[in-house]
C-alpha cells in the first residue's frame, strides 16, 4: 500500500465532501433568499430542511430514471454508443416501442423468454420468502423463552446476516464446487452421489435458494422476536386459564398480534428477494442463462451484452410488475396506515 | 444501493421495550425433555449458521500444501498463520480496505446529515407535498439496483465521473437516504414534542430546539442509521464494479474477486482476507444488534 494511493483516496473523498458542502450551501442560500426574504412564507423551514435530500434524489434517482426511460425508446448499444438526445429522434436512434415489444416476443438474452424468467423469479421469491418466514418464526418461537445461552444462540444465528454478503457468497460458491465443496462432500458421506451444483440449471437454482434461505432467515427471526416480545404475557395467561393449548393460543394470540410487524416485513422481504441481484449473480458462476432471474438477466443484458436500449425497456417492465404487486398488497393489508400521521 | 445488501436497521423503539418483557409464553416452565429438544434444535441452527465461517477459518489456517484436503477439522494439521501475514504484507488488501473505509465513512456521514434534517421536517412540520414525499421515498425502495446501474453507468461515462469517488460517495449516500429518513422519522415521532416546546418557551429557536433537544435524545437512532449506511456502503459491490476500474481505486469486494481470479489455487489467501474483512464488521453488527430489532416495521407497528 503506497503513500500515493492513500493520498489519492483521501483527496478524492475529501474533494467529494467539499463539493457536496458547497452544493448544499448554495442550495440553502438560494432557498433562503427565495422563501424567507422573497415570499416570506412560514413553510420556509421545512422546505429548506428537506431540500438537500430531495435535490439529491432528483439528481441521482429521478433524472437517471427519466434518462433511462428516454434510452428505452432508442437502439443504444455498444455498437451504437452515443448520446441519443431526446428519444433519439434527431440522430435516427428512435425505435418507438420496439424494445418493449421485444421483451415479450424475443428471448431475453439468448435462450430464455421473458415468461420463463418471470416464472423463475416468482418461484424464487415465493419459495425464499416462505422459507424465511417459516424458519424465522420457528427459531424465534424457540428462542423466546427464559433459557441458558439465549444470547449466544442469538448472536450465532444472526451471523449469516452479519458477515459481508460478497464474502458469504464467495464462500458458498466454493462450497458448491463439484469435488472439494462441502455440499458434495456431505452428500457423499451420507452415501449419495455428488450433484452438479454449478453447472446444471436446476441444481444451480436449488443452490441459489439454499444460499439465500441461509442468508435471509436471521432477519425474519430478529423481526419476529421483536414482535413476540411486545405481546403481553397476560394474553397467554388468560388463554391458559380458559384451557387453550399452545397451538390454539399460537393461532388466536401470537399470529394476529404479530401481523402489524410481519406484514411490512413480508412486503419488504418480497421486494428484496425479487430484486436480489447478489445471490443469483454470485452463485450462478457459470452464467447459466436458464437459472437467471429477471434482475440478473437485466444486469447481463446491460453489462455483458451491452444492449442498453433493450435493457432500459426491460428494466421498466420489471419495475412496473413490482409496483403493481406492492400497491395491491399494501392496499389490501393496509399495512402502512398510521405511518403518515 | 437498495436491496438486501443494505442492512435494515433498527428500531430502537421496540428494542427497549422488548429487553424488559421477556416473558414465558404460556407462563410455565418447559419440561426437561422439551428443553433438551429445544437446545438441540438451536445448536443445530447455530452450526448451520456458522458452518461456512468455520470452514473458511479452517482453510485460512491450512498450510499451502494441503489446500484441497477434504477433511472437516476446525484446526487443520500443521496449522499456520502464514496466509494472514501474506495477504497483509504482500498483496493490495490493505489498500482495498483503506479505500473502502474512506468511501464508506464519507458516505455514512453525508447520508446521516441529510437524513437527520429531512426526517425532522417530516416529523414536526405540516407542509404541502409531505404525504407525496413520504410515499416517493418508499417507492424508491422498489427500484431494482440493476435498473439504476444502467443509467448511472452511462451518465458517469458521459460526465467523466467513472473512476472517481465523487460519483460513488454521492450515489451511495443518496440511495441510503430514503430508508434512513423513514427510520429517523419513526424515532422522532416517539419523542414528545412538548420537550421542544418547553425549550422554545425558554428562548430557543426552532433549529436550536432540534439541535439541543431532539438530536441528543435520538442518539440511538442516529447511531443505527449511521451503521446502516456504513454497512450498506461497505458491502456495495455492483456500483463499484461499474464505476471503478483503476487499480489504486479498487474497494475490497472488487479486490477480493481479482484475488480469486489471479491466484487460482491460493484458497488460504482468499480465506484469510475474508476473515480479516469480516471480523470488524461482524463485531460492529453484533454490538449494534441490540437496536436492530425492527426499524423497517416501525411505521407499521405504530399504526
């Protein structure tokens, strides 16, 4: 590690912080003149407080997305790598809705169609979230009692969530190695044949799910544990006096009282799993197109095939699927009521 | 970027309550056989959770000539710390770690400052666009990371921001902001507004009341948001992958990958590096896990 490199890093980040500070100061100055001196409005304070965040979001999320929407109507690619301008109208890059139509009518990369990827993504999401919730619930119920070693159990079970994900995934990937990986060694010790975890699409998909279940259970467990401890023990005592067994009190007390905690966690878990690019990307080492999910296909389309126009259209299709699901689910469960007061 | 890399943090609110109320569901003590079964299942869960880490530790300790052994011993025969010394002195690992640390700290500070002030506005003021703003913040959580990477990459190339930390720090802190605002707003909402009103009667200005009363009272939430931003940036792989290619700028996730490609057989180096990277983060995480109860659900719980 040379001194030059250290200085470069500090300089770059220091410069960034200064740029940000100057930009924020300029923004607040303009707002001050406009709102306090000019309009003399009482809304000046809140607007000045939220301005940096929303200007940042506008520059880094809204503007790029609008630009991406623009690109989605053009044939921008590595061969055609220039600024398309507005819809590519002036330099003949405009292709209308072709990119959107092709998402549904042509193989997304080379082999798999959109519908197959969607099916794989839905399977991936449903299986993962179900196992996360079931596993997290089981462990939380076991841990939620007075017992020795509770803190140690909790700390160890949280480990998969705590270690940096890239590292966890690199480890898992080597454990799926045909000869030396632990997965096949354990299978052989138990008297089975080894499984081609990395080269067969089906087994690769299973490997992805095993890895992601391992990664995701601790989060659900911590959430559910938090929910469980906010349920007053008086309910259980009353139920016991009325002669309820533990299964009855689980269904009549625990589940309904966990709902306000569980519903948002499930929505969030679903969105994260649907959008999970790390796990499929790292575990699918051989880039098997047939075990991709939507977002990894999107990443490959943009950064391996360099089909930017197609990828932009594909991205919006994925986003709209997710948006429709979330709005529907949030409305139906009413899980965000109260957060807006 | 959004996604599961980002550690969903905390909710400090429920945590405090839960620490006290460890009751026994059902009210009775478990019978002995039941206790044994419970401990058995939990020990199994711990082994599964820790298994990859134990394996990697054992690989890191192996001497160079036994890397591909298929043994399952924790401490291998002829265990040695050579791999740790090697990665720290003869590879670029210290540089990658330093780069990551600088980017990550910058990101966490910017993210926290921006989120703390915005959350104050959302918690204490009524203004036009408030509801829409909160919804918009939530909606950003739906954007797949891959979807943002495409335009960010193309724009970075266009504006010559590739291979610089300016783009990295700004992009990482901004993507962490929506979630941070929600967590902090939820926490501020639980602090009685009367405290600030009293301070204002005593002559504080509104911003002084925020700075002197609300912020100190919100320290746990601020710590957790800082950690959440820190870990999200520390674990970022894809943004760095598309924006950074110069050797001296690489962050550890990129460096580690290079490592794997370069030294095909040096599993012990990779393993030792993984451990060196993980240990501080894991300790930080476990330490803060008291607060890591359910920030994500704070809004829902309150309703």
